[in-house]
C-alpha cells in the first residue's frame, strides 16, 4: 500500500533531526492522514516543537507557530477586520490560523476564551470573522503542546476542546542514550532552527496525502471490531474509577485511527491489536478520574488498561 511506504519514508527522513521520537511521530502522521489533530503534553525541552517543524518541512506544508500566553486574544489567532485609512474601508487581516500545519505552543497558558478560538477551526475547517465564514487551507492540522497541568501559570483546557483532539500524546524526558546522541549532534553543528542544514528534505506533497486518505478509506472493518470499539467506549462510562467517560466522538476517532494504522502497517483490514494500541492516546484526554481514584494513585492510562482487560476481544 502507498500509505505504508509514505510513512516509512517520513520516519526514515525524520531521523535526520529527531532522536528516539518514532512512536509520537507515528501518531502525528496517523492523525494527519485521518484528518485529526494532536495534543502533545510534556515538559519543556522534549522536542515537541522540533517534531512539528520536521513534519511540516517533510510534507511541504505551510507552517505557523502561535505562542499562547495569558494576554493572547482570540483575534490574535483567527484575525480581525481593520480599518484602512487610505480608502476608508475595512479589510480582513487574517491571523496565523490560516496555514496548513499550526503549532499552538503551550496552549494551556492562554485563558479558555482564547483556547476556544480554535474550536470552529478544528471541527469545521473554517473560521468566522465578523459574520464572514472563511475556509482554511487543506490539509489543516493542529498540533498543540501543553505543559503538565501542575506547572505554574497553566489553565485546564475546556472539555469541548479536548474532545476535538484525535490523540493526546504524552512525552517524557528522554533516556540517557537518547540525550547523549542529541548532545553529540549539537556538538557536530546541528541547529534546530535551520533544519535544512541537517539534510532534511521535503519528500511528500499534500496531494500525496490525499491519495493516502483515499486508500485508508478502503480499509475493511469487520462487525466484530465495530462492536469491540463500542464496548470499550461504553465501558469508560460505566467504570467505577471514572467520573466522566468518553463520548461518541471518541469511538469515531478510534475507528478512523485504527483504519489509518492498519494502512501504515500495510494491511487492508483492522485488527483488535490496532484498536488496543490506539486506545490510550485516543481516550486519555476524554475521560476524568474520580477524586478517590486519584488519591489512590490511579492515572488515566492505568484505568484505560483495566478497561481493555475487562472488554472481551473479538476473535
């Protein structure tokens, strides 16, 4: 399948700038191919921004970055109408959201009103400015990063916005071996601000992504797999450890992501393992633990693991 070869080429090329980030990069590519968006959580300095820039350059996509701060306004994101003194008319000044790959850096440092400016764009692929609806470029892919919520100066993301992200990818500090290799590369002259000097090439066009999406749409899903996805999602709503379970959108996300992962693995059918592999990144930001479960030291990934163990796997 063309999708499998394309993703293999992207992962191989990305090794010129990234070290030890193959799993999160695969999730980013999976989300891009099935039209979703990704929330990346991790401490500063774990290559979140570098990963987004690397992906944008490899697929020849327009890339913009927004640094979210407490004083950022919604108009700073989507744009606004400004008065032109030269002709006495208002003209549209588009915001940085009008791009193909948008990096929202430290999104949880902005208040909820500004975070919500992304809702329409992420769901409808359009923005509305002064009553005028404006379509966004294709593909439109949001990669948002956030610091762990216990960091000072952070705001929790609204549940409605969290549900718009296909995946929540958690990145921790790198291993000793990975950090040593990163230092070696910087010693030899690597510059994260000049990716072309590392030999990183644009190897995929946005048009090729469209072909891959058509290929993914043909991936077969048996009725047993559909029942399995529904059972997992409904089990989150009945779990005694969870205060809030996953929505129907979570089931749709899990289905689309599993079809994409099957194509990446050069298969035209989805297996239960595809679903299980993607359950945590799809569900971890859509469920809320009960306070007593948190006090006992339980986290969302462990709760999802327990649900996967309880739900019968289709043969």
